[in-house]
C-alpha cells in the first residue's frame, strides 16, 4: 500500500501502549506508516519522511 503525501493533512508521532507510531492522517483515514519501539526511532523515521518530501517525493510506501 502507498499513500500520496499530497493527500496527507499531517504526519506525526503518537505514543501507543507498546511504543510509538508514525501516523499519516488524510481527510478520511489514519495510516500507521511505521511502528517503533523508541521515540528516537520514531523521530528519525519522521525526519526521513519529511526530508524525502522536501526533495519532491510524493508517495510513501507502507
């Protein structure tokens, strides 16, 4: 599955009971992009996604 980042309203890190998740939110759905065990790993994942977006990549593979 892939989501088009042009349809994503926001991407953020959320604390869940067993770790952290990087979430992509569209108008009608929440997508878990990646589950991480630590906040640092989740932050690194988020930074990687945002840097790819800055370079013009518009699709995130899930």
